[in-house]
C-alpha cells in the first residue's frame, strides 16, 4: 500500500516541483483561503500557542500574526516541494551565511560543533549552508512512516552534501565520529516538546513553564563540543540568511541546563521580533505546568 500511494502521489509532487517558485507562491496564496477558513488546519493549536506566548497582545494583533503564520506555513510547504528539483546554483542564490569566519578558530582546533536551532523561517533550506561552513554537516530528522517517501525526502535533503540521520541513529553516529576523530557539525532542531517519560528539566519558553530538550547540551558536554545557535531569518519570499551565535565555546564550564536555557532565550528573542515565521502549528506547550 505504501508503494502504491507513493507511485500515485510522487509524480504529482515532482510536476509541481519543476514549476517556478513564483508560480508556487501563486498557488500558496490560493491555498490560504481553504486551509485557513475552510479546513482550519491546526488553527486551534496556533491560536492557543499565540495566546499563551503573547498574553499582552490584543485579539486583533494575535489574529494578524495567526494569518501571517498560515501564509508562511504554506510558503514553507511549497519550498519543501521545490526542494525536490531545485538546483545548487539557485539554492545558493537564496540562502547565505553572514558570518562564516566565526567558525575559523574551531576549524584550527579541528573541533566538531553542535548546532542548535528552532522551527523558524526555513530551517531545512538553511541546512544546505554546509558548502560555506567547510564542515561535514549531519542533521537529525524523524523518519516518515512511508518508507518510499522517506527515502525520496532524504535524497532531496542530502543532494547538496548535508546528511540527514534518523534520530534513532544519531547518538551512535556521533560516538563513532568521536572515536574516529572525525571533524563534523551536528544539527539539532531542539524546540520540540520531549516525551513525558524523558523529561530531565523544565524551563521557561515564551513565558511558559515547559519540559525542555536537553539532549544537545548533554552531547556537547559528553564530547566537549562547542555549541552554536543558527539564527535564520527570512529576508523576503524565498530568500533566507543565517547568522552564527556562539552559545557555549566550552560547554563543561556551564552549569547543568544553562546551555538549554540560553538556547530557549535566544530562540524566544528571535520569535518575538517576527513571530509569524515560527511554526506555531506544533504543540509546544502540551505539557506546560498548570
């Protein structure tokens, strides 16, 4: 059944993918009305998240952010489809790193690095910046249930050199690289809510007490890898830039969960500047303290 659904759906996706982005954004504008007003995809989740995060904003202000969020959400979906056929030349025109020189000292020391990021702007396109970072980049991702779509999506994500590794295999990969003294960069999107059985720390995110992902900090301390935050921003439709911010040059000099809090505060600041570019559709506050 998985194969049949893939053979039916993927040719349609590919056909859409080869269309110019201007056409895809036209479709994005058309899709906004049915998705937002008719289907109402996760509208309750988005509305609840915004009210919790911005208690001082008026209903009118929150509604404006909500609508902009859905516009951005559909744009990202279209850009994800475009990723199947986009060329390296075009991708390089659409993403840039403002301060690659920040990594020079780590390169001299042959240091591997952990990247922390949130579901902000287009985090997947930004992962293709490996060509300017001069590192082998490995990003953790959750497998798609349909193995055929998972294989095709992984092929699309890795075609410019970055490697996407299933979360279940990520720790063992890092361990192997550490033993082999392989210099690498490990990307971890770290703003998802952990399972309740794996909660080691609760902290503040957008003013709400929630469980935090502590895996990146734990791994950084275990291997003594510096931690950076990749601040990604949308410049205009289809164009993004990223800036490196060092969170912890020597992670073992930090108290437990201090790096996790630094990540949370940095992401929060970014969200408050332009909240519409954050993915409010996921249930970030489902395990909040009552």
